[in-house]
C-alpha cells in the first residue's frame, strides 16, 4: 500500500506527541483560552478583542506551576494583543502584595493603542479620571468645529468611503472625532479616547468582524458614532474613578514593536514568566480584520502604509506574499528544524493555494523559533514560559491536512533551549471530526538545564 503524505504527517505528529506529557485539561482551561468574562471586568471590557484570552489565565498558570510570589515577579508578553497579560500581571501586585514588572509588545497599531490605554489606566486609576473627562470635553469642542468643514474630513480607506458600508455622515463624524482626539497632548488620555472611538466604529456602519474577516450586514441600522463614543467614554470614567492608583511597586509598559524580537526591549535573564498567544497559522490576517478601526483612528497614512504593516506581522496567513526569507536556514538548528517542518510541507497538496500554504508553514516555524529563542535569553533559570495556540485544518477531503502548531512549537522550543513540561489540551473545536490534532492547547515550558545558545 502506498503511504500518502497525510499518513506520513499523522505518523510525524504521533511521534512528536509521544515525547511529551499531553493531557486533556479542557475542564480546567476551556474557559480560560477565550475572553470569558472579560466584558464584565473593568478595563478589560473597554474593547472586545475576540482573539483574547481570559483575565484569569495568568493566575491559573501560576497556580498550576506552584509558582512562588514572595516578593517580585516579572512578566513578558511579546504578543500582548489588547493587554490581558499585562493587566493580569498588575493585579498580582494587590493579590499577593508583590512588586510587579510587566512588559507587553504589540505590532498592530490599533491593538497596541488599546493595550497601552488600558495599561496606563489601570496603573494611574482615579488620578487619570479628571484628565480624561476634560480631554473628552475639549475634544467635543474641536469635533463641532471640524464638522463645519466636512469636505476636509477625508480618508484613503476604501471601506470607510463605501456608503453601503458607512453612511457619509457617520464617516465624517468618525474622522472628525479622530482628529479632535489627536490634538490631546496627554498620551494616556489620547489613547483612552481613541479606544472609546475604536469601540464606536463597528456600530457606526454595516460591517461586522466575524473572526476571519469583515462581513457586510445590509440589514443593520448604523448608530451615531458620537453617541456611542460618549457612552464608552462614560464606561472608561466609571472604571477609572473606582480604581485606586498603583504604587511604586508596579512598573508596566507596552511597546509598539515586533514581538518576534523581544530582546530589543527586555534585559537578559530578567523574566520570571512569559505568557503569550501568537497568531495561529489559520489564514486570519488581523491587520485586515481590524483595519476599519485603524483607518477611522487615522493610524494608517496610506494604503502602502497598511500593506507595510501586513508584511511586518507574523507569517500566519497568505493574505500577502511575504518575502521568502527564512532566518533559521542559516542557523545551527537548520537541519533539525527542517526535519520538524518537512512532513507538513510535504502534505500540502498541489494547486493554487500551494505556494501560500508552504510559505505559512515555513514562515510560521521561522517566526516561532525566533521568538522562543529570544525569550530563552530573557528568562531566569527559575522562570517559565507558557503559550496558547490553536491547531488548524487546511484543504478539504483527501487533501485535508492539519498544522499542529502546539506540537511544532513544542519541538521548536526544545531546540531553543526549553523543556516541554506539559501540553494541556484546553479546548476542542465543535467540528473536529475524529482528528485528535484539531485542538487548542496551553503549552508549559521550563528552561532546559543543559542549554547553550544556538546561532
């Protein structure tokens, strides 16, 4: 009988899985790898990022590891998203009376703005409330003045300019609000107001984020963005006024940068816990998904600017053609990484999607090896790293294959100087059939004792 590439891939995954402890922990983690409850949590609720995880995940990871929180804890998230890890780390300061240092890195300009705003807000608390109130009032005056010249309120965004998607008056109001907010001198106040405006964009039109892209909803009745903005600013003020400022024992920072190179922003051997969830290799382009909010806030100057942003992200999707440059090929680990990814590459069926899929597989492995290697340099010998990742199916029928990111990243982690403590299966998708590899996992890593840097 001829062995197919899919059968070879299945054997490869079984061989990898047998190397580690793999446990079904869906009873413990299924509600933690999704933003369960975040919409009811102050600060976390400011903008709904569907791809976020629960604000309770970090505490659960520390509990399962039996982590000590005696005096200090330093936390890193190189793919911080809307800031969940950093905010959760800050809460440890009150929960355990410890000093906390938290660093988040985010490449997407909109999502960075959200994380930076929430981080500043939870640290400064009520001391920021009056400045936000005054900033909103000043922005309203500028907004009214800007509306007197609607012809000046333009955008290069094709989506915002499409009147079927956004009524002209709402497009003009969104741009006027963005420009009114831009004049605010306090960066933290400006970012908080921007988050409120970001939350008003989707209700102002007939486009809805459905997880993979934007979906046109012709039956939807667009809302006045100024009214939604005012309501969301009110929510921000409610949370700020109820929050005491953090003391000098908390240092939190969110950096607008590439999470694949966190060593540019964090000192070596300084991190106790790295917790992150990278983009999954599932063809979702988050630059595209959140482009409407970014355009409305004026975060892209041109279509080429947005394209540059797409090209600077993790290679988890084939929506743009990334340069075929793979750093691992020039490293000492090239042969071993090739052995990890080759069975997946061989399972890609020929056809119109072949090139894009192959680029995703090899590019994703290259990116994840880079971040895992960098994080190893940054982690204390007593530290830990945990990542959340989902596996994804590609193709159909007899040509269907799975990118088992949890197994591939675990194998790459070993080459980067980590020991795989456990792969915790956190969630099974509703439609997975009989494929054991279609799952979402939390992978726990510890520094390998016999590690030496691989160049």
